[in-house]
């Protein structure tokens, strides 16, 4: 969806950009061939046995330069940036025109406007203890729900009047407070360096860092599904820009459906993003 051209909103004028909320960070084993469809040829993929580390970052911000919004960052893989490495985003889906415009024009991200629909389903009492482990818990945003409910987030990419389903993400609702004594995990600080750019909106290669401060705990990986799970493409024989866009969407879904390794719940999240620099 094309966002109307305009100057940077005054809300993004002040640096660094601060985002507050909660998030789920899930790391998947992604096929190197799938990740290479997104990553510029001049960058070297970090891979072993035909796989790289990708996944997704699902966040709900209750305070940000663009106000309240949800975000799904699909991470294609990891590339070398000696002596360390950086993540590469395959797709960034947000339900905010302001955030989408900023991501495209100022950060060089492949941002798209999307619709996030959240549904809470009660887990049958007889299945609760048998189905879920102690750490299988996570909350997205501030919606109130029963401690043993299942949350489903459906994400659809919006293009004018049309929309395309991207995925469904299911996970447990908030921590069982009484059993864990309000334990939210240790407070940590971490930095997630990333490359961006190489898009039609920002052709230059950029580098930026997200500095996170939050409470973190491991959770059981979310269950990701798509109505057309088997509709992936190798990326070959793509001709028109529309076909390319649709193929990138399918490959983004393939990244989401990859085998999960670990999932982390971020609570009381404060994320500080510095302005990107041209590499």
C-alpha cells in the first residue's frame, strides 16, 4: 500500500526514537535459499548446513512516536558484519500509516500497512495442564484475558481496498501470576544491530541498532499457520513487479513457518532506535 508522500512527522523528529510495550521474539531455522531471496548479494549470509537464523518479532506498542500500534517484523536471516552479525528484515507489517511511511522513507525497511485482529479463546479446563507447560505464556498488548486463555493474532496485508492474509500466530495469554508470584523474568539490556535499505523507497544500504531494555523469559514457541502453507516459490522466473511482490510475500510466510528454535517474551519493553547510517 502506497503511503502518501510527506515530510517526516514532527513525532519522529526527536532522536532517538523510543518505543514502549511488549513483544514476542521467535528465532527460527530458515532455509538459506529462502533468506537469500531478500538479502543483497554484497552481504554474506551467516549459514550452516543450508540454514540461517531468522524468525519474527511481534510487538504491541502502547507508546511510540507514531502512537499506539502493532508490528510484525519478519526476519529473513542473519548476515555477517565482522566481527559480529546483523539481522535482515524480509517484511515489516504495521497497522499505522505513520509508522509505515517512517519505516520506508527514513529507515529503509520493507514496510507494509497491515491489519491485526486479536482473538482470545478459553482453553478447556481438562486440557490446560496437559497441553501447556509452565513457561508457555505470553501477553501481547494490554488486552485483558483469563490467565489460561489462548490468544490468536491474524495478520493481513492491506493494499487499498484489497487485503491478503499473511499468517495466524497463536500463543498463551498472560503469565499464571499466582503460580509464579508475579515473576516476569530478569531485567536485561541488549542490542539488535540490523541492516536495511536496498528498497525502491531507499536504495542505499543502511545500518542501525535497536537498544532494548526489558524483562525477558523463555516461552514455548508460538504456533504459526497460513491458509496456503504450501504456496511458496523459489523466486525463479519472476517477471513483473506484481509477481515479485507476491513472491516476496510468499517467501515471508515461508520464513514464519520455519522450524522454531527458541521464543522469548519481552515485558516492560523500552526500545531505543538510533537513526540509520549509510554503509
